[in-house]
């Protein structure tokens, strides 16, 4: 009889925690993380303890991913309203008595210094997915309007800090949920056409619009200067245009196969600004060339496609919307970072997922992967 009450071995008790993990998604993340460690070792070789810290951040993110993956999607939905409410409340607190650094008020001291806008990268898609789940089968125009209000409130608070990069990521996450919820193309096309028209006019009339003394409405001066610098980096080659020019030089000098690991002259002679953070893609491109870039793009493409497959196979509307929007976060991160380093988008301070140095962003990415794992796991458990 005693055998009946014997505890099973530890590996058998732990086995359910690992059952159902999405193997293709895990492989994609591991490969990108390996590329990030390799690049950080080179670009951060003479940059203090960046490589060790980057590895530590990855371990923390992996732990968070594992914990979040154990939470069923229906339980995640319960955190939507509290997390969104706390996030917005903290953004208001930042606006009132936040910490100002380099002209931007983005941080809050609550015993430890935090950047509340990072919370919204996850809270926003959670909130909107919960909102549309509650109205499944009876969506009206008013519901989409209310979703837009829920999105624009934190966006306005983040823009006021100002933080264009984070506001762009939160906006992309929110718009992805609204799009996947079934927003009509009649409402999507007009702003897209208007935006493309604005870009065309900006390119045509760039000399006038970017002339000294010209001020644009809505945007801060530094944001206006970033756009003007993008259109013509040679306006200030040793100042505001230096980042873009050096990034393009590094990418071009890598050629087809690159200069080789640890052999990047632009990187190690410190011509590339922020070579371990926002501009690490330039350091990677210089050492691994076009061939390395294609492999990196293939890794991100596989990650994004796998996320979309998880979204399509998700068992509920909430999990479908959440998985789809979380996946698009990775697309936005990668597209904006590579675009700004390559000189086709303004410099907005967006890191490259799993490659760039940064603890807060790495934790956010770990949570996002954990959410995808949780949704994939729930589907497999239902099928079994």
C-alpha cells in the first residue's frame, strides 16, 4: 500500500510545466538570442560589462517567459483592466512628478526607478483584446470608437514625455488588435492614403519645410529635426546626421560576407554611436554582411509567421487578438530598428529584439513570447 502514496520523481512532477511548449517558436527565439549574444560580445567588447549584463537580461527574460507561459489565456484576461489602469495611472504620475533626463520626463521613482510606458506595450493589447472579447458577435462602430479612445489616452501621455519610439510601439500594438478585430477597410484606407500623401509632399517640399526657423505643429523640435535629418543627413553630418551616415557606412562596408567576427572597423574604432543599443544592427551588418542580414531577416520572419500561425489557431477571440497583436510588436520592433539604422526611417530609439542591449525591453519581449507560448499551449491542451 505504501507505493500508492509514494511521491512521483521530480522530473515527472515538473514535466507538465514543459509540456505543450511551442518548439518552433522556442527554436526561433534561441537562434535570435544566440545572434544577439554573438553580436554583443563583439560590439560591447570594450564597453564595460555589456556582454555579461546582456546575458543576465536574457536569463531574466527567459524566466519571465517561462512563468507567463504557465498562465492560461483566460487568466491573462483577468489582468487586462488592472494592468491597463495601473499603467495609465503611472503615466499620469510621470507627467506630474516624473524624473527628467536629457529633456525627457519618462521615469518614476517608486523606491526603484521605472519607465511606466513600457507597461503599456503589453497592457495595451491585453486591454483591447479583452474589450473586443466582451463584445464578440455584436461589434458596432461605437465599440471601435471606444477602443480608439482606450488607445489614444496612453499614446497622448507617452507623446507628452516625449517618447516617440515607445508611443509608436504601443500604437502599433493597439492598432493591430483593432485591425484583427475586423475594422472595415473603408476606415483603414483614408488615413493610409492621407499619410502617404503627406510623406510625398514632405519629400517634394523638404527644402522649404526644413528651412531654419520653420516649425511644424504637434511635433517637438527634436522630432522635426529627426525627420529633416532623415531626408537629408548631410544637413548636419557631424551632428544630427552623424548617426544615420555612420550607420549606412557600416552596413555598406560589410559587403556580401562581412568583415568577420570582431573585425568591424567602424564598430571597434567607435564611429558607430550607440553600437550596443539602437544601432547594433549596423555593427552586426559590418561584421556579417548581406549574408548575415538575410539570415537575421529569416529568423525574424520565421518568428513572426509562427506567431501569426499561433494566432490563427487560437481557441478564443481574446487569444487570437492577443497573439496577433503581440506578434506584430516583434514586426514593429525589427522593421523600425532596421529601417532607422538603414536610413529609411527617422531615428526613434527602438531596440532590435534579442539583439540590442536593454533590460526593460528584454523583459517586455520575454513576456510577449510567454504570452504566445501560453496561447499555443492552451490550444494543444484543448486538442488533446
